[in-house]
């Protein structure tokens, strides 16, 4: 892996997942207080896991480990998809907010899958 001075931050997949995580935090501010230690926390943890695993895998400096961490990030995207659907169906997210953040989630998933393919 050819690393530049900016490291993982130059990766468009990391940038997209980081932006999505910020969006998730903004959206979950409006969730019911009764969900603070439930769904709100779980959605935030799943979202944070995505850019965190991309960056950790990148900095491991071994292709096999990088692919493993990308796979973990991909799993977190699946978890996030389910949680976002639940939040929408429970009325915690509007349809528009759900569509916007889910589009970013789907794009991030495609980018991670493409990166895994290119490294394998």
C-alpha cells in the first residue's frame, strides 16, 4: 500500500463514511431520550465503527489485515442498515432523512466492496 502524508484520510471511502457518521450523529440528536442508551447508542456505535475500521485496517500495513478490517466495516454497514430501517419504521427518522442517509450508507458499502475486490 502506497501511503501519502495524509494516510487513510485521502481515501474517498473513509471520507464518505466519516461524513455519513457525522450525519448519523446529527439525526440521532432528535431521537427520543428513552432511546439514548438503546437504539441511539447502537446506531452511533455502528456508524463510528465504519470509518474507524477503515482507518485502523489501513494503518495496519498488511493487506490481509486491511481486508479483514474492511470486512468488519462492511458488517457494520449491514447492522446500520437494519437499525436505520427500525428508526424510520418507529417514527424516529423521517422518510427523507432515512433516504438521504441510507443512500450514503449504500454508496459506502459499494465503495468498500470495490476496495476489497481491488485488494484481493
